[in-house]
C-alpha cells in the first residue's frame, strides 16, 4: 500500500472505485505527479489498470479556482466531441473519500511538455505541428454546441467578461499578500473598457501546452486536454488571450520553472493570436482588452500561489516567490489597455 501522501487515502480510494462499479484487482499504489500550483494530481494503479485522480490543494483554497464539479461536468460532456479528453470514471462530489471533491479519469499514455528542457528532443517541424494541434484543439472546443452536449446550464455566458473582472478583483482581495496600486488601476480600466458585444462558447480557462497530453511518439498530436477546473461558458477570446499572455517570460516565476510555453521556440503572442483567428475564423475585436484581462488574471493567480504557500499548502519549491510576477503582469495589463486595438 502507498505510503502516506497529503490529500490522499489509497484505501478509501480503492473502496470508492469498487463501490462505483470499477474493477480493482489489488490494493492501490498511488503516486503524486503534480502538486500545489493548482489541483493535486495522482496516478493510482492496481498493477493492471491506471487511473488519474485529481483533488484541490490541501489548504489556501479560493472559491472558484479548484472546482472539481466543473472539471467533471465538462469533461463528461465532451466525451463524444472533437475535443480530446480522458474517459471519465468516477466523481466524489461531496469529498467523503479524500476530504475534498475528487475526479477519477482514465490514464492517458502520452507525454507532457512542461519545461523548456522537455523541448530539447523535439525538432522545429514537430514544434510547428504541435502549435497547430494545440490551436486546433482550442478552436474545436470553442465550436462545440454546448447546449447539444448538455452544458446549457454550465455557466452564464451573458455578461461573462464583466463578471470576470469582478471575480478576479474579489480573488485578489482574498489572496493578496500586500497592497499594489496597479491592481486597482487595472481593475478600474478593465471596467471602463469592457466590451458590450461578445460571442459565447465553452472556455477552458487555462489553455497551454502543459495542460495537454501529447502522443508519446509524436508531440504534434494532442491526445487529451486536461486541467478543466477553470472551465465555464463565456467569451472564447478570454481563452485565446490567456494562452497568449502565458508566453511572457515572467510566467516562469509563477510556475516555478523554466516553462516550455515561455520558450522562444513557440510563436509569440501575436503569432498565436493570428493563427487562432485563421483556424477558428473568428473576429479578434477588442483584443487589447482581452490581453489586459489575461494579465490581470495571471497577476492574481501568481499572488494566490504565494498566498497558499504562506498558508502551508503543498505548492512546490519556491511557490512563495510566485507573487514576484504580479506587479509585472499588472503593468503589462495597463500598457495593453492603454493601447489601441
């Protein structure tokens, strides 16, 4: 049986799987594969089958950033669409198994390109195909008829971007570790420049290369999009802008590593936006607003990671330094929203 892991009870997980009708042939061996920056992710195996288990961090939670019900609902609905997702297995909505809600999905045999060094063995033509596959997957998500797949009540798309500004302002007040005047300035500028016209779709809310599983023998193929806890119904341009803003080198400080997605081997933010516009056939109106909103989000996210670390959450080495990126993101947001589209 697996040694004790924070946030995991292997015996209780086995009982839950069996009670959910899943065949488990032996005691579970569980390994933590991602901890702290977002939801905790474990691989569980009985020696025959592997599953992926996800649950929120053990402390320092914010109201909407670790919503397992959201993740379960959207991935279950996308099972038979063009969007690649893992097969859903079981869901504990009440948190009775691990002390917090958790999802269990199939294990996808593939590779994750997370750090800049992960790109070392990937040649330029494959990186190019990887970019196309990523943007295509995102465009495919935005094309899904959310009503037809049972997600008509998944969110409130009308007024989405205005609520985003309010939501992330509230998040800041929950997780801030100091006062930063640029946060209030950017929040006010976003309110004043919020578009009144937008389209609606399912949005992932955290889309970049390391939130996908790629084919082990071909990183140009996306086998599954993962990390759906921020998904909802809303404006697809918020997804695109966040993907682009993640390209800023300061994002390495938020992640705590030299990230693949900040590598100069990928197209810059403008290049990504142009490719998405071409593949999706979508109007990129008010683009600078969306970039500024994405900067605002990332600044708050960095602050939240540091806050959780200071609260004792298992957030990874150096997590308390993630807030060092916040001021730069806020400044970038202010610069973007002051520019013309």
